[in-house]
């Protein structure tokens, strides 16, 4: 208890040195003791949606080292488009540099250290070395930075073997002090890094790993009251997504909002080593979204099958209409099978009518339309297609509306995904207006008749959609390039 209080006091001092904009922080938040989480960040006044709570600069940045993502310069993270072997560091450390002198200069100090360790295969790109840079860079933190770094929560995945990159070097340090420092850094980084997506001019998103000390003090909930954004200068910001009352704890999501409970909890167990048991996790229907539901095993029944105890991975499931039971193993098998066929389908090229066919005749034989994998397929289509025909654009419009309704049910307020989808919907609507009036009017009338709730009002109001998108996306690195021209 005293230890916890001491840590909180020390952290409070460190935050003052590190927070990006001290007056914004002092005006809205405070680090406090939290019974459930050890400590957490709390609102010190009533806060409105979209208000900035605080901003945070990364303590460390590094490449993801993910084989499936574009390779980037280890300093400026600009994407390396051409033959990567031409961009290997001339210092033979085995890392990749863009060729800019400024990057080469900044890299020199870490290059010297790596050369001392004698990299294996210096003329080949090593993803492990790239990934390790975030951990290795912690050795260069100054005293003040080290203070806050040391106070961060650390999860040791495996006590002995968590320095995964020692094989990359011939003379990897074996002195106890360096090994312990690298192991601690590795554990702190596993727990506290954010994936930063950012757009290199007009091309695909590139991702970077960032260690944000203050942002990572915000605890997780699956239906959080705040969102986090990272801009193209890597400044992280926490905004209120819902109205937050004075003394309420601030939460963000470390997982995917539209995943079902089992998927989110497994993901967080693997990536953050904790099992969430928030209200959404405890509710098998997840605020009536039924994202985890499968179809009833009784073929004549239209009921939804959901786990009885949502936070028990071994729970049996039951139909909400005929009450037929579904064994845990069968329930998990159907979820896994749905995940697999969805992944196989969306990772290949497809047309919107093929997607329709896939959802109707394959996926929905296993799961209802509310299921996360149906939602995921729609989301993928929204990302991929801008649509040229009236039918295609109409389809994308419906997909955007469907997902915005789910976001509304989940009560996650002004989340980033809402901004992206609101913008997409707005753009599609403008394109739809270019079609002959007969087609569009019919559609518009249908929609107006359905406008009976707040979410319908929002979905039918183009001005509101654009305004929402602009507010939510204004400080993000992945905002669509054209959004501020409209
Ligand atoms: Zn560079
Ligand atoms: Zn180098
Ligand atoms: Zn949860
Ligand atoms: Zn049933």
C-alpha cells in the first residue's frame, strides 16, 4: 500500500516533467489511486465530448519489425520504397536508413553501440533487430526520462528468455547490469507501447511503435469514455469521447472496439497480459450488439446463441429463443471457423457482389448478421471500395450506417472509428447525389421514413456527419487527405 502510494507520488512528479502541455493536464486530469487498477487518470472537472484531456510525447519510438508491414527508416520512419538492400546502414549495423544526412547523424550514437556488439549478417535486413530498436534505445534515455520509464508497469512474459534479439549479435553484452536493464526495458515496452499508424504522403499507412509513458497510465475498458489519437509528429492526445463527470476515471480501449468479447480478451491477454472484466465483457450481448453470437443449432430457430458466462472461456452457450444449449467446444469451433473463412475471404480480391454471396451463403450459415466477422467483412469492404455503380455505393452506404449503429449501441461516443465512418458516409452520399434523381429520391424517402431515433437523425444529416468527422479526425495522423477541403 505504502509502496503503491510512493509510486503514485513519484509518478505525479514525473508527469509534470514529461507531459506535453502542462496547463491542459492541470486543467482536466489527475493521477490517483485506483483500487481496481493500482493507479489511474481521473477527471478533475466535468468534461464534454471531444475536449482535449492531455497530450503526450513519445519517450521512445521504433520500427515495428513486422515482416508484413513496409520497411521504414529507423530514424524518420519514412517508407523505403525501393530495393531495401541499397538502404542498409553503411556502418554495417544491419539497420535501414533513408539516406538523409540528418537521419544518419542521429543514428550514429546507436550505430556505434550496435557495432560494438558485432551484428550477425549485417548485410541482410533483420526484422528482429528492427523490432529490438525500441528496447535498445531505452539505454540512451537521460536521467529524467529514465525516472518515469522505471516507474512504468512491467509484465515479464518469461523471466529468462525475454531478450529475443541476443542471437542477432556476436558479442551481445553479458554483464548483469546491461542484461537486467534490457530485460526490464523489454517488459516495460511490452506493456506500454502504442502502435502508431501514420500516412506517408498519399500512400498506404505505415506503422511505428511508440512508448508513451503518460498515455499508458490511462486504463482500459472495452467501451471506453475517451479516445487516443497520434498525429503525424507522433504527439499522442487523449480526448473525451463521452461526457465525463468530475472524479470519473478516464479509460481508453487497448483492443478493437468491434471485436467480440472472446477475441478482445484473448488479444489483451497475449499483448498486455491481463484479462478484462468490464461491464461490456460481463454482458453476453455486449449492449445488445450480439457481436459474439452464433446461430442456433436448431435449424428452425432464429435465436441467437451466446455464452452463459461471458468472461469464462469455458462457458457453455444457450439460445435466447428456444434455450437449446450449445457445448463450449462447439461454440468456440464455430467462432474459429467463422474467423478462418472470413480471413481467407477478405484477404483475397473480391467484388461487392461476391462479398454479399459470401456473407449470405457461407458466413451466415454459421453466425447471425450481428456477428463480429460479418461486421469485419463490411469494414474491410468500406476500406477497399469507393464504388462506381449506384448499387455498389448504396451498399457501402448501408455498411457504414450498419457499423455506425453498432458504435452507437456500444455507447463509445465520439471514437476514432466513428469519425472515419462518418466521413466515408458523407463522401458516398455526395457521390450518390450525382445519380439520376429517381434512384436517389427513392432511397432518400426510405431512409427518412425510418428516422425515428437519435442515431437515425445523425445518419440522415450530412452536415452533421461531416462536422463530426472533422472534429474527431482533426488531430490524427490517418485522417483522409481530402477531409479538410470539403
Ligand atoms: Zn530517415
Ligand atoms: Zn548503423
Ligand atoms: Zn472488457
Ligand atoms: Zn434456438
